[in-house]
C-alpha cells in the first residue's frame, strides 16, 4: 500500500524535516508547500499561525517509522499527521516509490 501523508509544521522547520525523511528513506518524496495559514482550536482558544504543509509520499511498510521520526522531530505537542492510502497511481511511480523507500538500496 502507498500513502500520502499530510503534516503541517512551522515554516522554519519544514526543510530540515523533509530532508531527514527522504535521506532516511522514510519517504520517497516530500513536497514542501509554503504559505499556509492555519486557524484551529487549541486548549479552548482559537489560534492562528503560519505553517508549511509537507506532502509526503511513502509506503505502508515505512509508515510506522515515518510517524515515529516525525513525532521525534516535530515541535508541536500534537502534530498533524494524516495518512491517506492510495492504490491507483502511475505504475512507474509506484515502482519508484518502493525503490526510494527500500532500506536495501544505496
């Protein structure tokens, strides 16, 4: 199974987290989408913050380690980590993603 994982982070933390996930083969690719303005409820109040959205492509096999790594690096007490499975994609992309997240590759 392949996954797209959505994670919001403070803008100054996005590049480091994205690079770490790809370099550790937890993700095949991370799109860093800036300019997000989030409005949310936190501890009874309404908060607003600038954020960056990470659009992470990974596999179901790598997801537990990906989630653990995000939690370890993320500055929020409760980070937004939403995994959306997909079963339809260009076959060549699916093959690339499996290869990119394979720990036995160089």
